């Protein structure tokens, strides 16, 4: 659990959103609540209400922040010209003990919450669309590119769920390079 943070100035809405995302990563969406976050931030609840009218508004802001960060990461990958290298780089990013993987896993668990569902739909469409475009650039037909995009994304989600405890504890994932090689040979061997 995160210790209360000593602040020297007024908190911004983004400070609250970041802390809410940390809470999501540690304990799930349902754990996001005003009082515990205020304690973590070392402030009163009044600070929260200065920025947000409700817990739902905070959750919405946190989800939007997470989605923007996700979008920026994928935009950076677009700069890689070779689609095969872009795919390998994407797989290598998965290995990083990035909190975003844990947050995504927690969001999947919270499916059914309208705000979460909206963000999950946006992220799923953007990620599968990214993969579809990548596979199209390798010369595949629309149908084959769509099938491989879905397969690659299912591999990510499955791998994330299998290795989630290691991601949460920031432990190394043994054999990951071999796993990347296998995914690459499975998805792009005959391309």
C-alpha cells in the first residue's frame, strides 16, 4: 500500500486521477473512494470536492488519463516503419513491468461498469485496429489481417492474466524472449 504523500501545494485534478489509477492497480476499481485517496494524498476530502463533484467523476477522469497514456504509447509505435519490427517492439513493451498492464487487468475485472466499459471498448478497438493495420502492411488480406490481429490481442490478454502476479510484484518473466520469438514465428512466419 502506498504511504500518504506529503504535499507542499494544492493538488490538481490530475494528481487525484493519478492516485486513483494507483488505487485501481493495487486494489481494483471498486477500491477507488474519496476518503482513502485523501488519506493517501495527505489531504482532506475538501481538496477532492474542489476538483470533482463525485467519485464517478474522479473515476472518469482517471480512466480518461489512462486512455490518453495508452493512446500515446501506440502512437509512438507508429513511428517504426517496418511492421514486423513494430510488432516485435509491441511484444517487448509487454515485458516491461508497466503499471498499465495491471490497470488494464483490473479494468477487465470491472467490466459492467459503464465508464469502464466505454474505455475498454475504445482501447480494444484502438489496439485491434493497430494490429489490423500492421498485418495489412505485411500484405495480408483484410480477413487474414483481422484474424491475426484478434489472435495477437488474445495472446496479450491471455499472457497478462497468466503472468499478472509477476507483473504486480515486478518480478522477471522467465523465458519471455523465447515467447516473443514464438509469437513472431506464429503470427508472421509466412508473411
